[in-house]
C-alpha cells in the first residue's frame, strides 16, 4: 500500500523548468551573460532581453535618427510556433510610453509573457521559435521590425 501511495505522489510531481532565450537574427550581438542581445540598423538599435521570471520582454529602443521615432505600442505581437500551429500574443508595456526623441532611448517591459512552468508543456518549448514584431514609424514611414528568438528549457 505504501508503494502505491508513493507512486501516486511521484506521478503528481511534474518537473519544474526554467527558460533562457537567444536572438537568432543574423548580426545579433550577445551582451554579458544574462544580459540583452543587440540588433541595429541605420535608424534603430534594439536591446532584447527575455525575462521569463518576470513574465516580460525587456526591449530597449534607441532612436538613431534626427527625427522623433514613434512606436505603435498597442500593436506589438509575439508569435510562437511549433512548426504546425502558431499562437499570437499581444504584448503591452507596463507603463504609458511615448515617442522616442532623436538620439534617446526608451526601455519597455512588455507583458505578458506566459510560459508553462512544469511538465511536458514546459519541456515542449525546447527549441521553439518566437517572432517579436515591433511596428515603428521611422522618418514618417511605417516599418515592422522582427526579432527572432529561440527558447531553451532546463530542469530546475
């Protein structure tokens, strides 16, 4: 009887998992371990850091132009795919943010980043690809920036 009780308890104990993410875009530069990864073009520099514990993506945007940069904060999307099915999440900054002045930067904590913490659902995220889509108005033209991420899962 004790063996049966132990088996029931162990069956109910799913492994807990932690996540790390890496930017996979060509030209991405890794920062310090656990720090953001950087991508940039002639107009915008983006530092991307996924913080699964805080259930957020920390996005720091730097305006490299001589004009105001507008971010379409209500239209930021995170698309996840397992190869067959895609799911889209709308991410929002945790505070009201405005435009980015020339030469300035702005830090946005984008929420929610909901990921499973245990069991097969969490383990299935190993190698899963994500696409962070950030719409900007740069030099009065709408541009959609894509930042590709891949998840790595480890047992805690």
